[in-house]
C-alpha cells in the first residue's frame, strides 16, 4: 500500500494549494485598481470585485468637450482599470499555483 501514502500526500498538497488560492482571492477583493484616459483627464478606481468605486473627470474636460468624447474617455478608463485588475489577479494566482492553470480559479 505504498501508493496510498503518496496519494494521501498529493491530496494534502492539493488541499493546501486550494486554501492558499482562496486566501489570495479574498485578499485580492480588498485591493483597488485605477485606470485613466485622456492623459489623466478621466480616472476610474475599481475594487477587486470589479465594482467601480470612483469616477473623476477633470473640470477642464467638461468645459471644452462634447458628451460623446467624455463618455468614450470614461469607457476607456474603466476598461483600463479592469485590465489592470485582471492582470494583477493572474499574477497573484500564478504566485500561488506556480503558473499552473487550475480550472475554476482563473
């Protein structure tokens, strides 16, 4: 029954990795990420759950711009923040898993 001990150790390691991944996910949710557009004229701040926490628009932008351009800049800044958060999430998970892709945790 030598093989059973190896399987037991493997299951223990898998459980430890799963616990580390869950902890990393919870920690990620507390982080905040920013995105900008228009040279900083618009900035967006989101949290680790991908909820928008803050939108800032430069008053100068509103004086000289049309609504469509402001909307486009807000959209671009939001997508920038989301991209930053997703890259940080992947980097955090890669640290925990050693770069191994584990379905359900990506």
